[in-house]
């Protein structure tokens, strides 16, 4: 009988502790959401107080630490924002959604770029791509090398037929690094990053089309762009993801690497699509007079 009573007491305590823990978690998440509402209303002082209170209750709360960085950024306190983002990154293992650690790195990379702190921007983006299992090579797996080899020898159509990777947290980092390496004269480093960004973006567009037509199969980049050009959702995605920019810059990096024929094929393709915006005009210009764009003046 005494054992039964003791067991009931233990179970009751366990349930009570779980309820209290759940209530505590609900409490600081509620404060966090109230802080987000204050941010949306541009009540930055109130948002800051709510986020700070949420951290006090939670103890460790990287989402709120990152949100405080947003407050500082809105208030023009860039140095404080950077420090706050870095603080959030140091406790990244506590993020409720683990992929949010990459949001922190993207925010840092964006600030560094606007301040022309390009080395720091590069380092933040590399931290992202280093976690891309498709991209990071090992002694036994040389997938990236094989993809680049196929591209240079057989063209982008062949690559997009052979490889399809689900849209990744790293796609935007690959895109930015590809552009950055091209504009800093590191053309051979530019190509693989742009390739991966293009593969991720093309795969997502193909998945979109397969959801609407189970028989859809990628045949060529030309055909895909023609479909994209007629679909409002895909046109918006291609523009916002920088898909046309990636196509333009991989052609430019390929030209700089000594493959003028491959680059002209891509520039000719892009020049036929008004949806490419300024990259259509840039491609037309490159076809008339191929050249390497002026390098960025990087001091840091």
C-alpha cells in the first residue's frame, strides 16, 4: 500500500513538473510573439523589453537574442546588431528549429556586405555551405568535382538532367559566393557555387511543375525557361531567387576560365528571355563584346 502511495506521489510530481515546464515555455514563447507583434507595429522599445523578458524567463533563447538584433538594426545600431547576432549564433544548438542558425549567418553576411566587410561576409557564407552535404567533398566522395566536370565537358543541360537536389538552406549562400568569387577574380571557385545554386533552384521549379503534371520531365534549360516565362509563380521565384543572375554569372565565370563557347551558349539563351531583366541586356552586350567585369575593390 505504501509503495502504491509513493508511486502515485512520484507520478503526480512528474506530471506537475511537466505542466509547470510547459507553462513556463508557453509563457516565454508568448512574450516572444508579443515582441514580434510590437516589431510589426514598429514599437521597437516595447519589442526590446518583451524579448529581454522572454530571455529572462527562458534562460537560453536564441530566437529572442536574434530578434533583439533585429531591433538594434531597425534603430540603426549596426554594431549592437552584429554583436547580438553573434551571441545568438554561439547558442545555436538551442534553436527550436535548428536551421535558424543559418538565418543568423545570412543576416550577418548581409550586414557585412553593406559595410563592404567582404572577408567577414565570405566567412559567414562559407560556414553555411560547409554544412551542405551535397557540396562538401571527402576522400571517398567527389560529387562536386564530377558535377563541375560534367558542366564543363557536356554543358548545363546535362548537369540538370543528371542531378536534382531539393532546395537547400545553402542555395542563397552558393549564389552570393559564386557572384563574389567572380567579381574578385577567383573564377574557378565561382563556378561550383553557381552550379549548386542553379541545381537547387531548377530542382525546386521542376518539383513545382511535377506537382501539377506528374508526367513532367526536365528536358532542357531552354524548355524550362519557356515554361517559367509563362507561369507567374515561377517567374517570381526565378527573379527573387536570382536564377537569371546565376545563369549570367556562371557564363561569365566560364568565359573567364577559358571556355568561351560554353559561355556564349548560356548568354544567347538568357538574351532570349525578357524575364531575365537586366541580365538579358547584359547577356546581349556580352555576346557582342565578351569581357570580364571590373573586379571589386576590396580592402578588408
